[in-house]
């Protein structure tokens, strides 16, 4: 009986404890849930920054004088500054044409300096443009994977190649029937995987020498994207970025989006979130089918800053935005390390670069007027015809890459303006074939290529049906050319092989290879000492 009060007390304490536990459970559950929600919320804010360039073209030591933008050391300073704002979560990418049509500081050293620049900047992944194929697949792979070149090995040793992967899903090795390069790369940021699919321009065989793409073929861009997006999704990867060397354009506010990349985006898998473009050296910052499209001009004068927010639970990009940033030279201090590197390479080739060739009494522009004629284009065509002593000469406008400044003309300026090293080719065409050739200026409806000409005058109406837009062809004195008469014609070796769609030239008779086009231009200016080309009405558009 003496134990009863204690037992009763114990029961009361136990009951009270159970009541407290019952009251505490909801609070504990809520606390755990709140903690979990807080952690999930924190995880959702995985902020990824993609810094991208396109069409750099080995322009290490050049810049846009009109915009005062570009130069490797200035581009580097901007990229490093942006990277410093998010150092652990920043990836650098490029969308092709990193090399080719390069400044002589890069080109004379087989473009090894440009790859070293990209390595020093810490690029993470890139793809191939058409210009990566300028010197053939073997040389492209050497730059990517490393290997010796006879022109550089003695001074610089065996080239180490790129420190980052190149990806291309639609460039197929004809021997293996598999992609020549890895179709995609996977990068992880804070444990979240991001897939990068590389896409080359499927039209590459038509815009480089035939030898450049020997052994490979190019498949449809959208089909290749969707094939490998499916594979990435099978791996649980929902954040997918495409590096495509395909053209696009838009207004700064994103309106009036156009170009091949727009069509590709519309057909691409919905799991694709971002597409970087290139090839046409334009500005793009727009959204198509809920996909962000960007392109940042060319030559290192600008870059794309793409900011992503990824949910690590779903592994999907939930927010995305972009800014196209111009690399103005007067708004940042150049990067000292990159400047030192470029200066060293410049010093190595200075004896060649600084040769004085002649004088320009005024600036010589490559900019075509409303008729399609340019001062520099006319001078180059005149130089071609003077070298080979033919009736006519034709120069493709895409082969002219830079203006020539007023004053002393140095070798490096001419090389920068005409960097491809094509040989001149002399051939015979009938008057009818000349007309057919000129009508092929509209062979690609999206990219008209008005030829730069010498030895004749042309009138055209591009509102007429394709294939019948040439209205009149005359000699400079006004006499009409005859359709059945044979004329001698000079073009470069790229055009002679049917490049840019000028397939008529493949049928030219008695073809004879002459000196490189750059040498012809040098000889022409040296013979004149001072040049002052002008627009003189060689091309006339009748429906202006």
C-alpha cells in the first residue's frame, strides 16, 4: 500500500510526458520539413555562367578600329573579370572558326598561338567551324590533339594541342562511319551535369577547298542534335547546350530573329536550353521555342555571357538569360600575361610582317556599296588580272577579310586582308558561261555573294527570277560580250573548285595554276608604289 502513491505519481509523469511528445511531434515534423525545404531551396540556386565566343579567326593582335574593340589581351581581361564574379561555376566555350583566315601572327605559326591563347584562358569546350577545315582534316586534328609541324617544331617544339575537348556530332569519318570527334562533352558544376553538343556547319564542303573535307561528311544539324540529346537524356542529363557554327541574327532586344540557327532551334529537342551560333559574324540574343540563342559578332570584339539557374533535383535549367558584351579597349586594362604572349609571337614574325609594300593615298575599304562593289575588291580583282594577263578576273567577297588603312601599306595588312593562300587559276570560259557564273551569285538565297570583278561591267536586277538576274555584260568600253566567244578568266583556286556555289568554274577549259593570290596583290601594289582604288561602276544594280 505504501507503493501506491509512487505508482500513481509515476503514471501521472508518464502521461504528462506522452502528452508533451504528442504536442512536440508536429513541431518536430515541421522543423525537419522546414530544414529540408531550406536545403532544397539553397540547392536550387546553382548559378552557372557560360562565357562564349565565336569566329575568333586567330585575331590575336588585331582589333576593330571603328568600334575600338578587340585584341586578345583585352578580350582576356573581360573574360577573366566576368569569370572572377563566379569562379567555380564558370565555363568558357567557343562555337567554331577559332582559327583560319587568321592574323599573320597566328597564321604564320600554323595557328598554334591561337590554341595556346584558348588554353591559357582555360576554355572548357569548343566545336569546329568551316575554317577549321581550311588545311584539311589531318591538320585540324593536329591542332586539337597535338603534334609537330615542320614550320614550327624547330623553334617551338612539338605542339601540345588543345587542353579542352572539341565536339562535333555531325562530322562523320567515312572510314568508321562514326563521328570524327566526340559528339558531346559533359561538364559538372556543383555536381550537376551539363551536356554540350557540338555542331559543324553542314554546308562546310561548299565553302572550303575540296581537299579540306576529304575523308569526312557532314550530316543534318537538327537530326544530329536530337540524336545525342536523346543519349544525354538517357544518362539523366537535362541541361543541354549546343555549340553550333550556324548563322543567326537578331536585334539587340531579341526581335526579328533570323538565320539557320533559328530553324535548327525550332526542330531541336525541347530539352535543349541554349544554342551558341556563329559563321555570319552577327549579334544574336533572342529566345526561340523557349531556347536561348546567342552569337557575339567575331574576331574577339565581343563575347556572350549566358547566365543559367539549374535545379539540382530535376537537373534542368529553370532560368536563362544572356548579355552580349563588347570588348571595348578604352574601358578595361589589358591582360598583361596575354599581351606578353602575343608580343612574343609578334616579335618572332616581325621581319615578315613589317615589310613595306607601298602606300595608300586613302583608306581602302572592303565594304560593298549598294551595287555590291568595293574599293578593295576591285583592286584585288585588278591585281589578279594583271598577274595572269586575262580578259576578266573574279574575286569572291568572302575571301576579303579586312580593310587597308591610309598611308604606308605593310605586308601584314595585305595578309590580314587576303589570308587564305589560294593560288590564282587561269582558265577559258565562253561568254555564256560568264553569264552563268554571274547568275550563281544568288546560288544561296540566304547569302548572296556579289563578285568583285575586273575587265568587264555588269548590270543586274535581283528582283528577277533566279538564274536570270544578269541583264547586261559589257567590256569597259561598252561593247557587249558574245555568248559563244571564248574569254580568258582568272579566279582563285577556291572558286575554281566550285567554292561558294560557283560551279560553272569547274567546267573552265585549259586551267593553269599561277602564283598565290597574296603575292599577286603584293606585286600589283609594288608596281604602282601608290594606290588609290575607287568605286567606278563595275557593278550596277538596276532595281535599287
